[in-house]
C-alpha cells in the first residue's frame, strides 16, 4: 500500500497507539483520534506477556516498555488458603522465548507509547462518530462536527466501538456472569515483588501483580448480577468477600484508596470471522473483546497492530492487505476469546465437588504440559 496515504485510527488505547507507532515507523501518515481530553487510563495494571513484548520488539519499543514496567519471575494459581494449585514458569519461558513478562501500570504503558508516537499524530478530546465509505473516498465524521478524509479507518475504539457498531451492527457485548474490581496499592512491601498470583475460591478470585515502584496491582472477581453498584467505599464489599482469604489480600484491600478502586462487569463478544469491509477495519477490543482470564486482551491488540501495519506496508492493494491481516490474526485472536471465556467459567465455579476436582486437575498437571500450553500462547511471529 502506498505509504503516502493517510490512515485514520479511532481510539488511543494500547492497540491504537501501537498501531500508530508501527505505521509511522513504516512511513505512513497517521492520525489518531481519542475522545478523552487527556490520557488518564483507569483499570490500574496490565501484564505484557512475552508475545506482546516480542511484537513490541518488531517496532522498536520493547526496551522502553520494559523500562517503564516490572519484570515478573514467577507466577502461580492458588486456592483461597494460599495453597499452590499450579505454577506458571514465567522466568523459564522468558528465557526460552527471549522476551520477559512485564507488569506495568496502564498509564505508564500509554505514556510510553504516546511518546513513541509523537503528539503531532494524536488528537485528544475528539472521537470518531461515523464514517462514509463511498466510491469518491472515505469520510470520517468527528464529534466536534468536522469531517476528515483518509484512505483507511481503523476502529481501535474498544469494547463498545462506534466503528464496529456501524460496520457490523451486532448489538451489545455479552455478560460473562461475574464482575471485577481493580486497584493499585501504593504501599510497598505488602506483596512479594517477584511473583504474580491468582487465587481461586467459591465463585470468586483474587489476583496480585507487582508493578513499578513497589506498588501492587490487584484484581478481584465475583459471580454477581450484571450492573451491580457498591457502597461509596468499595472496600466494604471487598472485605466482606475476601477478608478471610490468605495474606496479603486483606492488607492490599485495606491499603488501597477507595477512590482508586474500579468496579467493572466482565464482558466479551462471540467471535466473528471478519473484521473489515471496504476501507474500514477493526483492531483489539473493537474486533475481539475477550474476558481477562488469560491476560491477553492487551497483548492481542498489540499483535493486531504490528501485523496490520506489516500487511499494509507489504501489500500494494488495500483489499489484499486487509485479507492478509484477517488470515493471520482472526484464528489466533478468536481462539483466545473462546479459551479465555471457558477458563473464566471454570475458575468461577461455585459447586464444592466440581471445585475440588478442578483444583486436583491443576495440581496434578505436569510441568511439561504447562510449558507446552504457555509456549503456544506466548510465541509471536508477525507472519511472512
């Protein structure tokens, strides 16, 4: 595709920013539109696993991301008493694949990518509201009433993507059956800085992820009706559910500011076979929103961005480039959607007998099987 053409990106999340960086470094003219007036991400922390770091490496930002985050060495699945059910071979897989697992605050990750992109390509406080893909060109209407013309519109505008709604018209996301809370404990020394963990109980889970500066990102899930609202201080609700779980869960909740805790229902969408039509294509959560159970939502958006940029740079014709992008990305990303939803359903079981069997299966799974599963998930190649 001619690099003199202009590519418009809706959304400056992880996927949109990564795509902007990848396209600019390939020589394209890029404009990224973000509805937020300032990039102040909520949601606390995120892990960029080896596959995401390998993708970042292809566009030269992996070192900056690693420097802004925290390298993880060990990981585990536990029960609510803290007994280990399974071990994630984080350090060994990093060594084998040649890329670390980085835990990082979302704000720092977005700041790092925004710096790599450059302010001249990013417009804040304006969002894409609609598009017209006509024989005479692609026209994109913005929230300030203006209209811009480009050669390709990329919908990277998240779970409730405006671009997807017009492109696919497939309704609202689906509820997974459980809600989540996320926060960052600013008090250092409460959690082990070298290990991440997720503990499973009766219809509930609690995850602990050390990030930079001695801080700890944590998340909790619980089976609940959709649309639930906490009291003004979410810690009351959380302590009623998790106060008798193993250390340092109670301390993490108590030492996190109530205003910094975010409650979000867990949503995804059924996989679809195509993410593009004409001069419009989807990326990241706009294309394949997934539950967070495999920690791959952000990573798959990064993979999308790198592969899409590569296809656009290598293929002379836009339809060929988008077809190639879908061929390389749809099967892998959709597989994560299915597997992540399935894993979340198992992790949220309430039946005592079923949970006992589940825990025994995890405890008896050989390390070689865990390694093989992780290798498949964490290996990334941008394609031929």
